[in-house]
């Protein structure tokens, strides 16, 4: 006898199969939705999503006001939801509690330091950053700086990444002429990204004309040592000048030499190198070489530097007991001294003529009241002031040429060469310039005695 299941049993089994299929479909749908939802969350928080925000196209095309409007709307939406971060206006408090006395001591004891950092929120930080850039492009520097600061409050500062923010802030401070803030922001950028040597270059140049000489040297040397591309000769010149300012003369020599390797026809720096090598480091061979180049390259109008170049060479020859070269170089120095003395005489004569003209104009103004001459009188007074300043400058230069000392050294060198008759006039010249006058008189007496005795 065969077994046949009831009809209702077979119907139930068929329904269960369909229900299982429906359940599997629903489960797959839920899984698909969950994957899509979490993918959207991850995508929206990724840098790609950040790069696709609404304000970026406007910013990239230069429509900064439109980008700023979009950013402001998003920031307002964000801050509107942050009620706990808002402070109740003080007017409400004073209205309700005007009678209540405030214990200032308790307020001071219960004070709490507010941290600069609020939270790590890349989206809000980025919004503030681009708001700062938009305001900067629109020349609204005050609000630009506020947004830069807010951008830093919503992120943990990252090395080799956020140095850009500090550098942009530095440029903003520079535009606003806040020099100290500019320097501090640049140094913050350097600390975050020491490998970016362009920051060090900018810092060194900025500090070059301040009293922070050592800091300027530090940053410029960092740039030179870490830079792979050819260094501008001007950087070596700046380093040489800075080291001279703080008395590091060997370093000065080194950087002047490196500068002259790239700019060999700069006569002024050849002269400066010769001065340092002779006066500061005692490197006589280097000094003579540099001074010879200076004499060859300096124009004839550089009377002072040419005269000093011959003077240094003569001093070196005298120290090395080369009396013939000493006399020869000192005589060249005197030629340039005579040129400056001639300029002084010309300026004095010019000044006398100006004074004579002024006296005549003043007489017309006071006695005959020829008032149309007043403008000419004012012009001549200005010309007199300029001539007096120029005369003072030339006389100051002449005073630095050591005219009396040079004549004494010529006389001494000639005496050592046993040229007594030639030496006496130079001793007399040193008396005229009031240099070792008493000693010069004794020398003249002794030399005259030697000449009489036939020495």
C-alpha cells in the first residue's frame, strides 16, 4: 500500500521554499545596501571626496568670491549645530544677575586654560584653509589670518605637510608688514619641513639686514649645504658680509673667495678680500693677490680704494723688509692722496663762490627788497648744503688715507736704504701732517749729521 502525503502537507512545503527564496533576496538586498552605505561614508571622508567639494571648481577657476560663499554656507551649517560651543551673550547674564556680586578671587581660582586645538576634523580644517586663501586673494588679510588659525585648530599638525599653512601665513604677515610674525611663521615652516631649503633661503635673506646675524648665517648655510642646484653668488657674498659683521674673518675669506670664483671681475670685493686678508687674518699672499686684482679692475674714479690698495701693499712690503717696494707703493698712494687733496681745494673754491652769490642775493632781499630773487636765494642755500656735505665726505676720506704716517714710512724706508738726503723731506712732511713730529725732528738732526760726516 503506497503512502500519499496529505494535500495540505504538499502545499506547505511549496510555500516554505518560496519564503526561503524571498528571505535570501531580502538578505542580499540588505547586504548590498549596507555595502553601498559604508562605501559612501568612506568615500565622503576620503581625500578624493574632499577634492570634489563644491567650492573647489570655483576656486580653481579664480572665482574666489563664489568659492568663499560656498565655504561660508558650509561653515555656518557646521557651527549652527555646535550649540555647546557657543557662549551666552553677556547682556543676558548682566540683565538677570545684575544684583549678584561677582567674587573675582573665585573666578581667578576656577579659571581654566583653553587649548588651541579643538578637534581633528579634516573637512572643517580644509574649509577654513580655503576660506583663508580666498580672503587672501581678495586682499582681505584680517579675515584670511583668522581662517588660517581656525584651520590649525581643527587638525593635528603634520610634519612635511602643514608647513605650507605656516608659509602662507608668513607671506600674509609680510604683506601686512608684521616682520616678527613673518619670521616666526617661517621658522615654524622650517621646523615642520627641514628638507625644504627654500624656507631657509628666505629666512636668511629676511634676517640679513637685522641684528640677528648668527640666525641669518645658520639659515643661509643650511640652504647652501642642502641645495642640489647651483647656488647664486650673491648668497656667498651675503655669508661673507655676515661673518665679517660678527668677526669671523676666516669664514669671511672663504665665502668671498667662493663669490669671486663666480664673479671674478668684481673689483670691490677683491678689495674687501685684500683688506680682510691683510688687516684681519694676516694672510699676506692672499692679500697681495686680491689687491692686485682690485687695482686692475677698479675704475680710476675709485680713488680711495686704489690709494688704500697701494697702502696695504706697501705696509706688507715694509713688514717683510722689502724697502724698495715699500717706497714704490707708498709713492703711488701719495699720487691718489694728491688727487683727493685737489678735489678738496676745488670744493672749497666752489663753496666760496656759492657763499659770495648768497651774500649778494641776501643784500638784494634786505636792502632793495627784490623779492623775486627769494627763490634763487633758496636754491643757492640748498646748493650750499649739498656742497658742504660733499666737502665733509671728501675730507673724511682724506683723513683715512694716513698721509702723515705714509710719509713717515717712506722716510724710514729711504733711511734704511741709506738714502738720507731723500729721506729728510719726507720726515719734514710728516711734521707738517703732525705725525710723530718730535721723533721726526730728531731723525732729521741725526741724518744731517750723518750727511756731514760722510756716512
